[in-house]
């Protein structure tokens, strides 16, 4: 597999990691991830999964970005009006804390109640971030079977969690 294929197959994963850590889409950070991967590709040892390695690089680059002076400067140069609009009360009321906890438990219970094969497929692809191909290899079944299981799992979860889904 050449470098362009590696980038294309991991692009969405890298974007998601950066967005999760920095709370924004940032093409500069994404570019820096690929540069580091390219520069350090000779150090990569095929003991583990390449996706895990590039994910670790993305996490570290995103964390470094948050520590950098350029990030702090960009945060400090916003207008006061914008800052006031963005201020949120981060304190949870006891009621909202209980509601969040109950909502999380409802979701966990719904996932736990799935048939084992559906639960296994949805956990691999949606929670752990495996591609359909990777999940198929891990579970030793065709990709079509993985797609079918995920479709059925999502359908069941949508039915079980319909009261939580906001219209």
C-alpha cells in the first residue's frame, strides 16, 4: 500500500481524533500528522495495527497543538462579544446530572440487550472505530455479514432508544 492509500484509508479517523481533542476541524494539524507519519514511517514496526499507530500520532499532534503558542494566541484574539456568547455555565445541576446518567445507562442497556453477534459488530465498528473490512477479518466473516449486522443493530437500537432521539 502506498502513502496516498494509507492517508485516504485513515483520513476520517485522523479528522475525528483531531476534532475530538481540539474541538475544531483543523487542516494544519491534520497535515502535521501526515508529515510526522511520513517522516517516521521507517520507525513503524509491524507488530501492531497501522491504524492504531497513526491514531496515536494524531492524538499526540493534536495535544501538542493545544499546548502551542499559536493555539493560545488564536484563542486570545477573539472579540469580546464572541467570547461572551460562547460562555456556558459548566456546572451541572443535580437534575441534569441524573438525567445524563439515566440516559447513558439506557443506551448501555440497549446495546447490552442486542444479540451477541449484532453487539459484537456494532461495538467493533461504531465504538472501537474498526472499518468493515477490519471487523470482517477479526470476526472471520464476509464484509456483507458485518454490514448486515450493523444495519440490524442500528435498527434495533433506534427502536429501543426512540424516546431518546430528538426530532
